[in-house]
C-alpha cells in the first residue's frame, strides 16, 4: 500500500514576487509552479527538513521560517496517485533576497528551473501553485505584510 508523504515547503517572498520551481505533468500536459522543499525524514522536525531541503536543492541557508499552514493533498502526478501532508512555511533567506528578480536557478539534484514569479499572476490562476494550500498561505502572508 502506498504511504502518505510528509513534506516541508517554503515560500520566499520579495517585492511582490515568490520564488518557485517550474514543473510540468507530462501525463496531462499541465504546467505548474511548486513551492521549494521536499520530504521530512524520520526523526526530523518539519522546520529542520525545510532548512535541509533548501540547502540540498538551492545551496542556500534559511535563516528563519514561520509555519503558515498544514495542508493535506490527495492528487495524481504523472499518472500515479499521491497523498501528502504539506507543512508550508514563510522563509527568510538573505542569499535568496540578494538575487535579482530576473535570476534563474536550478534545483541542484534534478535541474528543474526556479524563478521569481509575480504573486499577482497566481490570482489569475493560469498556472497552479502546488502543493494545494500554498496559494492560500501565500495570499495570507502577503496580506498580513501589507
């Protein structure tokens, strides 16, 4: 039986933009954004996993994080079912804040592109932000900052 995956993801916000991974589900031909992060390992706290994932995926150190939401997602990706519990954090990282808004990074272990995208564009819904719950958490974060 497949397992439920616990993940930690982070939203880094700068000047009305959020840093996201660009992805595509080839099985249904849909482009999407994904918050940066990954699996929580056994014995690891969600905030520790977040820091480890940002270091592994982007080579940066997260200085601070704030839990925004926990969301449960049941989904299909590349034709396979998935079930996850996502811990969604706001992320403070001086290295990311120093990047210009036109910078393009790549996930170190798999090569997916990572870019700043305007938060306003997420309201239009042309390309979804995953995991589910991340968009709502982002809007609550930027609404609280305004």
